[in-house]
């Protein structure tokens, strides 16, 4: 199977590409990037051909693409790939507007190609085990959830609203909302958000606190901030405290690390556990091969975009916003 990469703007592109390189009978053969130097460097690393435009790349003999461009460009890249009959894995958030997300879903459906959204946290072992315990009734009926997805300010285009669509709330809402929806098979119906710029100099949101009401009566809170300083040893966290009628289930999804502290070097962390990115990529390839609908579909991407936009609107109007 031959894969093309549309842009290495997002840092996850390298993580995904490394997995493809390890897989048997799968190879990255084509790369494009608006940043020619970055694109040529990546193409050289993965023994692929660099193309100066995504249109030219999509004319090549490839089966699928991963779209890891700036958020604002996802829509045009996905629609072009769909029309070229290429299967698509698109980085999160899938779009910056509901209209764009719907266009992407429609284009892929009309052209008979798979559309999968990159939600690797769904494939994290502790998250999957938590889902199993919830389904088995270990903690009874869920009453409330307290969650975090806190990280560092990534800089670059992430802090340029015209390219990212928003700051920390745009970047760090999606994973946890997707996981909670999956845990409960329930949708967010109302969002109240407090959003601000507290930790960095760039004029974009880096602090967010969301309160989410779900259709099944559960409420959840989410800290989706860029609150970790540049010297913090880990990049981000995903934690959930799930309160049920029979008990509490606590999950720290990224805890598979060895932390070392020294006087000379400060604190460093080294991952030793399994790779959710690898599981995501292998699932994407398996879905193409077996013609299966992905568990992280375009619809899942759309539902998290709805929450993001409702959060920004809530903070602007200082009132809860309904969804649907």
C-alpha cells in the first residue's frame, strides 16, 4: 500500500510516518508541503518523492494520504484527496468550522473513500481498559467526570488564529471529548466555558475550563490548557476521574514513562510503554484493507468541532451554549 503525506506542518506527521516505515507492505512514496525545505527534508528522511503541490501528489499512484497540515487547510486537502479517490487520515481537529467538517464528510462519502480522524487516545491501553471496565459495570452508572488535557504552548502556526482557528481550546478539547463520548455513547448538549490568555505572551487563548452537559444527564469538566511551562518534562497529559454510583475510576493515559531527575540535566522523561500512534496507524491501514468503517470517523470529528465552537461562543457571550 502506498501512502502520501500532505504537509509536515503538524508534529504528529513524523510520528505517523515512522510507523508507516516500520510496517510490512506499506510505504510512504509521496510528500508535499507548502514549506519546501521542510517537505524536502521529510521526503529525504522517508525515502519518498517530494511534490511541489498537493494537486500533483494526488495525481500519483497512491492509495491513501495523511493530512497533517495547519488546521485551516484540512478541508481543502481532504476534499481534494476524496475527489482523487484517496483514503484519508486527517489530523485533529478535523476542521475549524462545522460547515467545513460537513463538506469533508460529504466529499469522502460521495467518492467512496474512507475518512478517519486522528484520535490516537482512543487506542491508548489505559483508555481502552477504562472503557472495558465501564461497560462491565465496575463503577456503576456514571454521574460525573473531571478531566484534563494540559500541555505546552507549541508555538509556530498554532498561535496564529488564521492558520489554527484557535489556541488551547481548539488544540486540547478534542481528545477528551471524543473519549468521553465513546465511554458513554452520549453526546454533549450544552457547553459553558471560561477561556483566557494567562500563561504566554501570544494574543491567543492558552487557558480553558469547560463544563459539559451530556444527553444522558452526566456533566464533565475539562481543563484544556497550555499551562505547562517549556521546561516541564512531558509534553501533555490526558487524565480522567470518572465518578460512578459504585466507585471512582481514575485514568492517567500518558503515565507509561520513566522520569529521571539529576542536578546537571534537571528532569527528563523516557517513554517505555506501547504506542497509541502506532495503534492508530495500524487501524487506519486495516480499515482500508478490510473496507471497514473507522471507529474514529468523520462524524466523531464533527461532534468534537461542535463542542469547540460552542465553547468559544460560550466564553464570548458568558453563558451556556446548546448544541443540536
